[in-house]
């Protein structure tokens, strides 16, 4: 943790945001959006109340919403979008799909016809440009970030000089709803969508359960009945997937059992494979995008050249994907010796679970890791964002997440934290809106 005792601007820093030498400098020197904490809380409470959530969420989830926004240059925003386009170009090739599906579970070979919902592209911003550290299906936080961005806008006039990337908050909910409707159509439905089930294990116990409530309300506003349920509540009857409320047309899948392998997912799995229900995200999408082993292909020039993609696509990926390799019996000793410059992730991991910074690894954990397939990725330091606390400024780490669908970015947001990986346990940390220069 870093502290600066003399760099805090006076309360109500006026035009200091606009006069900073670079937009990156704002992350070190601008605290104006965090100065009136009471106004920010009032703005959040208003936004949450209007969307059917208890304003008390600000108190029950004290580290869900960061106290400051993240500033990201327009150049970085555009380069991240370019990396995402390059990934999509490679994923579209038969050669890549064959390689990715070869190490995926069998269910991933079933392609229902749609991209598979929103993806989360997570970047660190390095001195050489944005570095893509991983891609995730079912990324949480999109609707919550829209709420937070509006609240920040309402409590600080200094934000008026900047734009959200790539669109303002008012447009985000409509863009997210259209993702679901596109998934519905591409999986072969030409009738009106009537019912949605938002499915996760013990959903009310999930930290992001409030967002499930927001999605339920979003569907309701469009005349679609939505329920939130555990997969154990799902049954198949008469060629339909059902729960306590009746037939289900669409499952918004928030499960982390990406291959639907657990017994609790049996009814959902069978209905999905029989095309009795639209499922998004689905196992095919996870295999193509979110399996961490795929990163070893995106950063391999020899492999990329066999796909037939353009030279500029290859150059973009080689510059933006940290070197990643699968941990094997043959390279374990060498990787252990270099562990301090590496980050280790399980191939099917999510939410930073069982992920380790090499310098923190013990021999005991290293041996336990042999039970699971891991990748080793060159360590890329995250960006920093300073937050104010009375007379000091504390440096938090920052990951930048691009929420994208079919290669098009819908929302850019940050996650601020301290510790080895992203979390929601840091004072002043949590989801943060991203602001960039106006065009």
C-alpha cells in the first residue's frame, strides 16, 4: 500500500481534473469525485431505489462501489477494442475452433447458434499498452456499473468534461437487453420471448444477487416474466424446461459449472442439448473464449499464422497478450524457478479462485496444483488509482473490464482493490466507472 501525504487537492478541487497534464495523471492526483461521499451515497441510493433495489445495499455491500472513477485515455480505450476485434477474428477461424474444442469437455462441441452472451475482457494497462490477462463468460457487474456511473455523474460537475466509454449510462441497459434478444433470435426463436430464469447455485447467497434482481426488473419492464432460481428447481416436462412458475423459454446462466457437469444441472443440460430452452452463456462460448488455455494460442505467433488471419491481427495480439503457457510435467521445474515473474491460473477458473501470484506460492500449494490443469502467465502489474482518506492518498490496483458482445464493446468499467487478485473487500474499492476524453 502506498501513501502520499502532500498530494491531496483541496476539497472541491474545481478544474484540476481538466488541467492535469495527462488523463493517466488524474488517477494519481484527482479525488474530486470522492470528496462528497454523502452525495455519492445519496446518488447511489436514488439509482438503486429506482431500479427496485434497497438503498441499504450501499451499507450491506460497503465495498461493492468504489469511491472514485477510473480515468482511461481514449487511446487505451481504442486499443482495447482493437484487441477484442483481433480475438474475434481468430476465434472465427476453423483452425482455432478445432484447437480450442480439442481440450474442451464434450458438451462444448454442441453449438446452439449464438455467440453466447456478454463477455468480460480483463486488461491491465501497462507502459507498453493494454495487456489482456483473461476473458470470461457470465461477467458480473454490468448493470451495477451503469447504476454507479449515473450516481457519480449526479454528484460531481467535474465529470462533465469526460465521457463514459463507449456509451453513456442511459444507453447501457438498452444495449444489454438487446444482447439477450439477439441470443434468443440466433438460437432459432422467431416468436416472442415470454419467460426467463436467472439461474445460479443458491442465488440469494451470491454476492452479486442484487444484480440478479436488477436483471429481473429489466426483463419485467419489457413484459417478460423473470424468476431467479437454483438449478435444482428446474425440471423437464412435456418437452419443456420448467420451474415453480411454469415453462421457461430462456435461461440466463450465471453458473460457474461451465460444462453443466454437476447432478444439479442435469435437467438444464438435457433441455439445452435438446434445444428445448435457450441458454446463455453456454458451454460452447466458454470453450472458445474463457478457457485459460486459449491464451496460449492467442500469444503463439506460429499458431496464429496457421489460422490465416491478417498480419495486423497477429501483431495486435502478440503485443497485447502476456506470454502464457500450460503447466506440464515437462516444464514444472523451470516454471517453479521463474515463479516470481509469473501468475498461475486454473484453466477453467473464474473469479480469481485458486489463482496465485508466483511469488506467493508455497511448495505445498505447488504440489496440490498438479491435480488441476494450470496456465502460467507472465506477470503484468495492474494500473493504480489513488483514493483519498482524509489527509492521505492510498494506491489501489485496477483491472479494466470491457463488457463486449460479438466483438462490440458495450461498457468499460474498472475494479479497484488491494491484495493478490480482484475482490470486494477493500475500503474505497469495488466497481468503478471509467471516464475518458470527450471525442
